C-alpha cells in the first residue's frame, strides 16, 4: 500500500503551466515544485519569469523551462507545440490556467450586453477555450506515454451559474457573456476529453469562486454575504486541490469539475 506521501510525490514528472506568472499560476507552480515536479512555465511576452523561476529553484531545487507564448495567436501556439514535441524532456501534467479576463478599458468587454462586441467575444473564446483545445490536442502524444499523465483545466463558477448583477451595483466591474460561455464550454470539453483520451490520460477541471484581488469593498461585502464560508477565496486555497488532481492521489478521478468556491453554489 502506497502512503499519501508517496502518492503525492511528483519527482521525475514534468508539468506545463500556462498563465504561470499570474497570481494563481504562481501558486500552482510553487505547489507542484514543492511536490518535486520540474516545470515548464508559459506566459505572454513581457511576463516576469525571472523572479518566479529564481524563487522556485531556490525553494525547491527543481528544473525550470521558460516558454514565451501569446496564447491568443494560433501561430504562436503552433510554434510552442513544435518546440515542446521536438524536445526530449516529455510531459506528465498539463495545467491550462491562462485566461482572457479583460479589463474595463477593452472596448466591448466590461460593458452592458448590448455594447459587448463580437471581436472581444472572439478574443475571449480564443484564449479561454480554443487555445485549451489546441494545446490539449497537440500535447496528447507526449502525455499518452507519460507516467501519471493528466490535464487540469481552470474553469469557473460562472461556467455553471449565471451572474448575480446585484453584486456589481455601484462598481465598474462586470461579468461579460464571453467569459461565462467559454468557461461553460471548458467544463463540457473537460468531460468530453476525459472519455476520449482515457485510459492513458486523466482530465479534470477546477472551478474557482471569486478570488479576492482588492475589489471594491461593497462588492466584497455582497460576495461574502452570498458565500457560506463568508469570505472570498485566496490563491492559497487552491494548493490542496492542485496537489490532489495533479498527483496519484486522484489516480481514479477523471472527468470531474471540482468547485473551490466556499460553498457559493449550494444555495
């Protein structure tokens, strides 16, 4: 019988994380590195790879590879896949964490429904859904021959539930249609892919609830009131679920969408 320590051990395995330099990406990277995995960090041009990689090497002594890629661009994704498949390093874990979340200054994004644009809809779906299809498809040959192979897709509670617009009153925040549509598609793609590339590769999703990132206080207060655990999430709340799904602790788990939302969806 293998111990929990043995089941969670990722030494000798290699994980690719998209959106690696973001808040959640950093926690994912640190968690997998603590468990012994070597990492491929993927993010956009201009991302602060150096500070993250130096920290991971100093803390955990793992091997780090940096790959710069604008996931919104198909040609750049194809180049990334070529580099990865041509290397001799292999891949055990793919974590599709990068997301187009937009900002209020992007035209047709944080706007009333009537003013949301098809162009911005397409940009969001390209990163939040199409790129995940593309990377998962392109890296399946590497994963199929790897020990403990699995894919983790970062979805969202808004792939399952509609927004409560009362939360946003009096703020500049919004909840664009494209975001929820892409995340809902991602959850279903997770189920579809889990049955398609089994039994060699497991595929699961994580749906975060709201993560506190200095949102307006009136939004935070309303959000907490709607959450049974009476707080917003933090990046640290995802260490456990990442460790579980990425390792052999979940070796008989596939096609699932795990909600890490403080109970948001139970009422």
